């Protein structure tokens, strides 16, 4: 049995490792290298297709400037096309290029491999254990976003 302090240390160590890995991991496909901030934004745009810069920034916990810079980098890499909507402030028209669509297929496939690993693990758990994991993750996120 693991005592509470050891478990808390393990949780904090895991968060630290995940943060480090997430900041360092890039996905390279053919001649394109994507950084975590770019991957994160691309997945958001791909799944939610939100066009409002303020809403994107709020949802991702970033500034509008950071979102704008990342979108500009993705445009320079030939992954997306972006245009400001002429009559709607903070609205963008974001479209994946052919190169971007191929790249997103690769990113989705990569995430699918991770998903398969997690699903295999979760299949071995009871519904009570799954609920415990879910509750723990909700609490973890809540604690991480608490202002101290």
C-alpha cells in the first residue's frame, strides 16, 4: 500500500514529466515539424472549427496574440490559410490546405495510437475504478487551475 505523501509525490512527478514531454515533443511528417502549441491549436480548429479568435484563446487558455502568432506560423508552413472576416471583428476564416489535411490525418492517426493504448488499459478496469480515475482527473484539473 502506498502512503498519501508518496502518492502525492508521484502525482506531482507525473505532472512534471508530462509537462516536460509535452513542451519538447514535436511531430514530424515529411518536411513539416509541428511544435506542441501548433498541434494543440490545429486539433482545436480541426475538432471545434471555431472561428472567433477570442473564443479560441479563452478555450485554450492563451492570449489572442499567442493564437495569432501560431496561426501565422502554420500559414507560413503551408498548413492552413487564414483570412480575417471583413465584417466581423475577431472572426477568422481558417481552412486547411491539401498539405494541412494530409498532416492532420497523420496527427489524428498518431493520437489514435495513444487512444488505443489507453482504451486497452481501461478495458481491464471495473466501472467503479473507471469512475475513480475520472473523478481523480477532474480533481487534478481543478487543482491545477486554482489560483493560489
